[in-house]
C-alpha cells in the first residue's frame, strides 16, 4: 500500500504522514458553530475529512478523529435573543439539525465530538498556564493573549504585522496592552452563559476552545489539524500561538490540511446576495449522493463552484455508475483497486478516483462482475455508490409518482388516451421514465 502524502500548510509542501504514535493517527477538525442550519459550504470540510478518515482507517490500525462543536459564541447568543428562546434551545436544536444533515450526506460520525461547554475546565487550565508563563494577562475581567510574547506569531499565515491587524479586525480596547492581543476569556452579564473562573464569571473566546478540546482528546502533539482556508487567520494562527506557549516544547499539530472555499455560481455565498444555500435546500432537489459527488469532483484544496448544472452532471454520473451495477451485479465483495489508493494517497486526489470509477463502470457495462464489485468497494471510500440500483432509479417514498401512474392507468382504462399521454409527458419532463410491460407499469429516473 502506498504512503499517505498530504499537502502540509505549515511547511508548504507535500509530506508523508508518519504518525507520532506508530499505527495511531490522531486528527482534529474544526466543526460547526451551532446557531443556524448548516449551509453547503459547511458540508465541504465535513465530507473531505470524512473521506480522509475512511482512507486512514484502511491504512492504519487506529484512527482517532475529533470534530468539535462550538456551542459558546456571540452569534448563538444573538440568535437566541432574536428568536426569544434560550441559548440551550438554539444549540441543541441546531446541533441535532447539523448531525442529521451531515449524516444525510453520507458522513460517518467522528470518534469524538467534544463541545466547548463540556471543556471549560481544560480551557481555564490552559489560560492559567499562559498567565503563569507571561504569555497572557488579566485586565478588567478579560484575559488576553499577549501576541508580542510569541516571536513566531504570523509565520503560519505568512502575514506582516500590519496585515495581521487588518485581518483580525481587532477591537482596540483600552485594556489591551497591544492592539493585536486576542481574547482568551471575557466577562458574562447575567443573561449570558458564564462559568466561575479566577477572573470572575465569564466565558471563553473562540480560539482557546479548539486548543483545549484538541489537548483534552489528542494530547499536546497530534498528527493532523483540518479546516477551511478561511480559518488560517486568525483562528489557526491563534491556536498555534496559545498551544505552543501553554506547552513549551510541543509542536501542536504536525500537519495542517486546509480545504478550499465553495462559491455559488461563481459568487461568494451570502444572504445579502440571495444565494445562501443550506444543505437541506440541496437535498430537496437532488439525492444526497449527487451532492456528495459534486463536493468531491474538485480537488479539496481547489475552489469549488457549486451550481445546479454541476449538480445535474453529478447526478448523471451516478446514474451511469448505478446503470453499470444494474446491468452487471457485483460478483461479491470487491477490493479497492491500487489506482484508487494511489490517487487517494496522493494528497487525497478524489477527481482522479472518480475517473477510475468511470473506467470500472465501463468494464461493468461490458459484463465484468469483478469490476462492478471493485467499483462498489472504491465508492465506499468516497461514501458513494452505496444504494441498490433499483432504489437509486426509483427513489424512495415517491408516493406522488405512484399516484400519477395510477391516474394514468385509470385514464387508459377509460380510454382517455390524451390524459394518459399527458401524464407520461409530465413525468418525462421531470426525468421519470415509464416502462409498460406484461406485469404492469414500472418507472425509473432518466
């Protein structure tokens, strides 16, 4: 089996993954802030790191995949205030929605899903270590990280001091020693979530949460830290600073893997542009596997343009894979072809894997049952081609289509052939093809 090579943003080069603990890969990925339904951009890292974890589990005896939940945040507080409900109501409902939507896309759950609210004591412990070592200070109920105390600050993101200040959108508060210092702990008013601490009742800043959760579940050093390129600065830069200063001699994450951004029809997704698309919006239009395939057709580090035409094309590709399985059922359990593993170990080259799948589909169409089995095995690593062909083409729970077919049958029996033809045409325009046979009428998606 080939070695796993990933582009390490820390070193800006592709490197072989060599776990710190032989045979055990430890991976941490930044998860959702639970205040609203997840959008399709949130789905991209979830799918990418799900695929990476699947591949790593095939290659190594043990994988610990941690994806956090941010359930303390000003966005959550504001949303609860707007909705007139408790903060707990917002986080519980939104987390349940996120889990349901991500599972619908075919993602397996992470091994550990820590929540910030469950990690308060480790957060306080890290802050205390930073204060004791002179890397943080308390001021007016706040605790701030002293950025000038960490000489390497800015090296990770490659930003100059001026760019750091501009990129952080810093709040130049009077209690700060330096404009770039960032909050580790802040005071809470009685109406906001808060915990007792040496600095008074308050709550943690966003950045310290991830440092504490990764430390608690993976240790001072671990193998892979994943997230989107939008998190490189300030979030990941700050994580590195506070973690390395709290644990002198540690390297924190050895490899940093970042997925590229997602745009809608070439434009950045935003509510102001009216192109804000939730995962549920997408799943109401196409099968989940089609959305997942589209998320994997572009290399994970590239910019992904998500649009209806690309969704339709992804669905057609899956139709082709399932048509091949329908024509030639798998001969039994398949094996993942070497070409697939080589592509996945080459910085998770999913577009190349998909081209290999098309080659396997060609062979299956020609009657090769082994190729069909291997296509299913390879598809499992991507989380696609996992349905029964009959289910894929018919869909599940399409009572409306069955009702239309019944109405067409009734029209034919009453010799209303114009109505019968009209129903067939309406269904065909929706991509539903009818096939009349001795046993009755069956249907499939075009």
